[in-house]
């Protein structure tokens, strides 16, 4: 029995945020489009994300709240925060197109409240439309004018589902066809050009031929231990931020036809140290030493903690615990409490005198109105007095046992490296030339990130460069 064959202009593989953006823009460029999704519905890891969108340059929300921003200022921050080795060309395009990209999200029906959440957080317990993501923390506040750029759709809690809900609806309205329960197996190549995708659906072979181009948007490889071992061992042994389908299949499929990859070692990690508490106290390693300013974007203190001798602890006093609203505590309860820092130090098994010396230095700076060691903002720097408490990030959030599970590290992450692409999503060969008919975006590709990450830049660059890849594929002949 011969395979079923479908002919369209553009085939998109994977229906997360990048795939949805690529499909929508390709359809709006007058191409017929089918999206192949191996799950029973769209969304992928994008739908499970926090939903933050890193946007700036003078969006309507920024302007309504009195924040002046521009593309150059945004670029100066992202160049540092996503570096070293961030993709300069992609960064600049993203910053220059950020206001238009914000307007594009609004055109999908996403709404953003014109209010600011003004404290460090992984995910604010409010519907505020704007939040700081480390722009006002050292050293970034000295490299660029501090302006908040974390745009949040108007929903409580995780908002990735809302972003995907609006994107899926827009694709359906535009006439994009979605083939769910369809697993891409390999690319079809004829005369050096990618002309389609071989897939499996309900046990049957099916081929989708693409007259103009194929866009790979299948996500990263956090769920593939073999690929992690080969390329990104920093994630091995830790949790992953994924829907379970980030197995690198699209990357491997493209490599099979000669595609190059880039920055495969780069990962983002999140540490379950609560920013609302960390910024009010000290984040210390197993030697009782501070190693970062605790008010920085939490993904950055997470990366720092990953390379410190562990376990790490958040040390606070009673006032800090009282200051944080219950909704922003995420069920966090201290593992240890003590009247004196020496008692707490002993409970944590730290070298005698180490934590006490760290506290003495911290309090000396706080009494003088600053943090000479790491320059934490004076708003969050005050003298800490007993009784003291220590929170173990390995426990996670909403854990009633108040003890870490065996093997728990407190870290979870995802990959940022992938297929090497141009700014328009064309996948490059090992020789550096575009592979005709093949495009990629999102975490299946290496986007604008270097070694760093900020919340909202994955959904942001996935959709921004997904749109560009979709248009380029639709215009390809």
C-alpha cells in the first residue's frame, strides 16, 4: 500500500509558540500551511511556561507607566544579560522590532494590564502587565538605563496557556491546517532541496510535500539524556522544564540532511530559591559564602548557584518572612530556624564561623547603606537580626514535608542551543550555506541567546524569529 501524500506550500513541524507564529505568518503571506503536531493538541512546552514576553523599546504598557525606552537601551541590557556570545544580529533585529512584536501579540487578542509588579519574582501572584527582570539590578543598571520589560498577559499564575490559546485561535481563523497525532520521521530531499516531511499517523505512513519550505519548530532536547550527555551535561541529574516532548527529534532530523548546530551546550536553569525571600536575605553556598547579589534576575542567581559548592541556602530573619505575602511564598517553609547565626551555622553543617563572618560583613555594609561586595540595591539591603531561618531550595515549592526528596537538586532547566540559522530562519549546512527549503525557529534553533537567559526571551525570540521563518518559507521558490 502506498503512502498517503498531501501537497501544501509550507509544512511546519511542531505547534508550540514558534510553530504557531511561523504558520500564521506563512498563511498571511498567502501560502497554504499545515502544522504537524505529534501530540493530540497544540501547545507544547510553550503552553506550560510562565507566559512572560520580553518586550521593550517603548511599548504601550511601558509608556502608560512612564518608562522611557528605546531599541538601543534594550540592546545594551540584552547584550549583557544574554551574553557572553549572544547573537548580535538577532539581538539587534529583536530590539528594533520589539514594539511591533508587542502590537502583534495584542492583535492576537492578548491583553496586558497597565500596572507594574515592583519586586523580584519568578512569577508574580498578580495580573500586573509589567515586571522587572533584573534590569534594575547590578551590574546591569550600570550598563543600560533600567527599564522593566517583562510583559505578562492578564491572567493569574502561569500564562503560557493563554499565549498559545490566542495563537492557536488566530491560526485556525487564518486557515492553517493542523495535523495532530502526527510524528515527523524524516525530511524529504530532492536535488539538494528539502521538499517535504515523512511522518507517521496512527500507525500509517504519510508524506507532506512542501512546495515552498519546511519549518522545524520541534523544541529543544532537555528530554533526551543522550543528547544532554553529548552536548549539555550541566542539565544531567536535574529536573527539566518541558512538556515531556523536547527530545531533540527535529534537530536530529535536520542534522541527517547536513544541518549544522550551534551553542548546543547552552542551557537555562531555574533554582527553586524564592526571589521574594532571597532578595531580603542572603543566598549562601555550603561554605556559608555569598556569591551573587540576591536581587538579580533569579535565572542568573540560579546559574551562579549551579557552579557553587552545594547545597545552597537562603538565609533570612523573622522580619523578612513577615514581609512576604503568603501568595508570594509559594508554600515555602524554612527547614531550620535558630536564635543565633552560630546555631544556624551548626545546623547547616557549615565550617565553624563561616556563616557568622558572612553575616557580619553583610550587616556592616547594610548599616552603611549598601552592599560593597555585590552591590545589592539598598531597597533590599538591611541589617539582619535573629532569630534566623534557612530555606533549602532543594525542597521545591508547596512541599508539606519541608525536606528534600532523595536526589533532588532544586534545579530544573531547558536547552537553548540548536540548529544554526540565519535571521530569517534558513538552516545552514555544515559548510555554512543555507539548505534550500529548510527553516527553523524556537528552541529547535540557536536563537539570540549566548550563555545567558532572561524570562520571556524564549517565547519572545521563538515567536519573533518564528514569524520571520514562516514568511521566508512562504516566499521561497
